[in-house]
């Protein structure tokens, strides 16, 4: 009797864990663009190295990007300054955003949804709690697309701009994230 109760309990736990695993989506294609639109210079860069997961059953998420993967800029020297002087990517190699999905969405139903994600945005080693609005599209085949835009105030993350280039780098950086996720 005890053995059958144990097996029944083990079977229930294993089935529950398996069901939860099926509710995890991972990024298959993710891109982040940023724009610094300052009075004297427009700087744009992007990375296609976004990684991330959404656990639908727990309404949690985690995304990360290696900062030295950004390409573009107006010159190789500008990219070097981005990595060495401003973002200090040797000391702070990644930016992350992780937390909870605030709005209840049924990811099993195809459609377009607006949602808010609340979590910790970490850039340059400094965390800031943020609520970021996103558009989610759930396709007929169950894939998820996410699009979001938000700004990052440099001062919030301890990124200092020397006075000599103050007119060339915006105080707030515009960010666009586009990601496609599939069930794992």
C-alpha cells in the first residue's frame, strides 16, 4: 500500500513537473536596437544575440544580452568607447531583465496582447526596477513574438558622459526589442 501511494505521488509530481516544462518558451531569434539621439550626433547599434525564457505557468521571465555584441555605431572608435569607457563591458559584460508578467494572458490562445512586465533591469552593474510594456503576438502554431520599446536613462545605471562629448550622447537611450520564442 505504501509503495503504491509513493508511486502515485511520484507519478503526480513527475507529471506536474513535465507539464510545467512544457510551459517554457525560449528565444529563437532576438534583436535589440538602441538609439542615442543627441543634439550633435545620432548613434545606432544593434545585437542579434538576445537570449531569454518565459515560464508561462509561473508568469516569470528572464532575458540577457552580452553588451559587447552590439554592432553598428558611426565608427570602430565609437564602438570601442562604448565598450571600454561607457559600458565597461569587461567589468559588466551583460545586461539583464528578469521578473514577473503582471497581466494575465492565455498564451494558448492566438492573438495580439498588450502586457506589462515588472522586473529588475540591470545595465552596467546597476539594477533598476522597471515596468515595461510589450506587445505579444501568439500565432496559430503557438510561437510567441514580443515587441517593446522603452528608454534607459544613463544616470539610472551609473553611466557617466564626459562634458567634452555631452552634446554627442543622449541622456536617455531609446531601446527596441524584438524577439521570437518557441515552446521548449
